[in-house]
């Protein structure tokens, strides 16, 4: 298991939509426009009100989704089916328990708690989500691509993520749902709707410990192909031509002698 | 710089024996060089079945084949001689090409060509080939950068190929012997001579290329600096002509002497019969050298 979580909550969506009240209002507007599907409402857990969305609901944040005929209906239908799966029932129970252990909202900690409590069900749920995403790609042309990466640093609310492919991605912190600590392994989730692409940084859903994770990411980076392909290096020469040339070529009268081509007889 | 090269053909198909100037094409011909990060490495070949497992552990789909696994972190084994080094990267679809710079005599010995009671061994020197833009190739022909030898066009080579003498690397003779069939072309005698002159200039600042440039500098100085005048060029060329003949005596007459001596020592040749014409040649050329040198000295002296 080395992917982005197959679910996210209203808290992450609100963050992606501007955070605070603005984000909440935006989410409600998208719900009203049917761009976001109906979530699984878990209700209040401690002081957190939680609604669960499948990962592919991220497509609804790209407003162009409405331009694809039947897209909102299809999204609603596949979401309802996915949320009705047995795996999701177990996952949502684990989410509730995990959230109960939180003092402050942290998607990383929530996911970690779910992995601890329901790793098998989570894997099954991820497979459901991945299969729906493949179907959405086929039916609506929406693509979902996950890429492993490491947070390098955050400067001026821009998160620099070094990806396993060797590329570097700059993501505004408003689209980062993972802890922004330097060296944190994350997943960049790219959602493409009608050629408009949005990238969201999610925590990694994994059973590996920190060192194993770092090792896995390192190997992924080491074996990734060069994004630009290999370009032949320019030969550096220290040669400085004379500022003048011969006015006419000189031909040697004595030619045809060589010290490098004669092969002496065998001793 | 190719005034003396003539019309060609400048290349030939490789002969049976490997000689100076043969051009090879093979994936392993990398211009390996060291930096201060270079370190000896341990490790070895990991069998295909284990490579698959390693790939799984790494989260990578490794091909099901034996792979080399080496690292400075593993204990280096003296017999293996693996070291971490640097090399120029080429585009993935380009196979490295390299030209043999070791002389034909050394090559014959290392590869046991026409030799007996020896075994293949030692290392041979190669210069990697690069491909440059046409303008740069023209510039190299005009300006004579000793570290870079532009190769005349041939259908068997990419256009605007350059032998990078400044990036030479050594290859184990055993592997050259194994890859004799990887030769794509040999140089004609005039082109091999051009390469030899270039190499001498690069490696030792000697020979026609080197003194050609230095006599041009002499002409410039005689002209008071800057672009040399025609008369000054004639004066400097007279010096270069003397050196041409001196080089001819060294590279032709004395090489002939060497061949005859080997004939006498190793093959029962008759010294009494072989020596007189050689000595005659040397005397004739020495006298001419003397005359030419005196004439050049007189001209220079008159000018001074």
C-alpha cells in the first residue's frame, strides 16, 4: 500500500477551496451545482463534523466538469455505488475511531489511524476507488494520476515537492492536505478535466515505517527516467584561437611519414 | 587543416588487424574518467531471480535478467577492480563510438596480431567521437584546436563527427580483441597521418601542427604583432619546411632503419644488403636539411 488515501473529508475539500468559511461556502455551492457528489455523513465526532468523499470527488473542484455531458450524473451514481460497498463501511468506521483520537484536525494522523485500524479494508476500498477512476477516464475522459514525492521546503506559502519522476512541482499550500514538514513523503494527485489539470498534495497511505518509506521513495527517485531525456553534454574546450590566420594555406613538401602506423616484426 | 589530405577516399573498410585510427562502435566505449568522488566498489552480479525480488523491495519492475549491483559501501575485491567513475552521457538512441589512438605497433602487441608467444593484455587508448554542429565542425577545421580532431564526412559516420582527443580513455585489450567486429571504418593513410599530427600536437606540442602554429606566431612577431604579412609568412614557412624534412627523416628514414634492423635481428635479413640504401637516403636528406636550414637561417638573419 503506497498511494494517496482513497477518501478525503469535508475538511480537506474546504482547504482546497480556500479554507475557513470561504472554503465551506464554496463546497456547499459545488454540492448545490451537483459538481460534488453526495458524501457519506459521519456526523460529529468529538468536535469534528465529518463528511467522507471518495478521492475521485476531486474532479468536481474543476468547474469544467459541468461542461462534460452527463458528468455530474455519472459522478453521483458511481459515488453512491462506491460508498455502498462493504469495504467502505469498514473504512468509515475506522475513520470515526481514528478521528476520535484527534485533538486537532490532521489528515495525516487521521489516515494513519485508519491504516492502523483497517488496513485490509482500506486496501479493498482503494481498489474500488481506482477502478471507478479508470472507468471515469474511459467514460468521461477525466484522468487521475498519483505520483510519489517528497516535500523539499515551503517558501511564501508555496510548497516545493520533489517528485519520484525527477521533476519538481510547486503547489500552493492551500492545495496541500499533508503535513508540510521538510522530507515528508507525500503523493501528488493530479486531476485532469478537459485538459485543465489541478494537483493536490495528499499524505501517503502506507503501512511502512518512516525509514522504509524514505528508502522506497529514494529508490523510486533513483530509478525514475530522466524527464527531459538524456542530452549529450557539450564538450568544454579551453582552446583559444589566434586572433589572426594565414593569408594562404601552406602545403608540406615532405609528407607520408608516420611513427604510429608501422607494425614492427615479431620478436 | 586538411590542405594535404587530397580528394580521398579518406576511409576504408577495416582490415583483419586492428590499427591506429580504427573507429569502433560499441555500447561499452564510454569515456570514463575520475573525479575526487571516485572510489573502489564492491559488489557483483545478482542473478535474475534475485533481481526480481530486489525490484519488488525497491518498488521497481526490474527486468528478469542478471543485474550488476555495485557500491563503494560494499567491500572492494582486488580481482574485480570496479570503481565509481564519471562518463559523458549520450542520448539513449546513440551508440558510443571511439577511435583508436594507440599506435599500430603497441596495438599489434596488445592484441597479439602477427605475434607469437604472447597473450592478449594491456590497455589501448581511445578517443570518444562526438557530433557537433556544421559551423562548429568548420571552425575546428579552420582553427586547429589540438584537443579536437574533426573527421571528414563518410556515410559510415554521423556527419560532423569529431574525435575528442581531450577526453581519451583506456580500454582493456581483452575487450578490444573481443570486439574487433565492432569496427565500422578505418582511416586512409593520409587521414591517419593527419590524426597522428593532431595527436602529437595535443599530447606533446610537437610535430607539424604544433610548429605550424608556432611559425605562424613567428611571422606575426616579425610583422610587429597581429596579422602576419606575406613576406614574414614566407620567412616563417622556411623554418617550418626545415622541420618538415627533419620530421620526415625521423618518421620515414629512421622508421625504415628500424624495420630493417628488425628484419636482420629477427628474420635473418642481410645487413650488408639492407643498410646502404637506407644510409644513402639519410645522407641525402641530411644534406638537403643542412641546405634548407642554412637558407632559412640566412633569410632570418637578413631580416634581423
